[in-house]
């Protein structure tokens, strides 16, 4: 696990876009809660600019996140359920 301020990264995956890593990470906070962080990194440093992804890149990152355990296997079902009309 990698420390991150007040949280520990418990699962992580990334895709490379141009000269940076675009990461999705599951964080375990000191409060006992879990959060998901989307971020871009260059040279081991987090970038403060907005994360910009194409639809294909977002789908790739979500696919990897489910396989890496960052997101639960039923994530897509929960997402589908939340947006059904």
C-alpha cells in the first residue's frame, strides 16, 4: 500500500495518455471510509490540472479498475440501475 496524505491506496491501476499516467485508485481513509480518486501523474508527481479523458480512455480505465479490484465487479450493474429511465 502506498500512503497518500490521510489515506492509504489499497488498489490502483492506470493507463498512459501521452506523457502522463491517468490513475484510478481506491483509498482507505483514516476515518475507515473508502473513496475513489481519479488523477493524472507525470514523473511521480500528481498534476493539479483537470483530468481529461476520451470516452474510449474512460472505458479502458474503468475496465482495468474493475479487474484490479479498485471498483467492485457489480459496478456496471449499479451504474446501469442508477441511470435507467
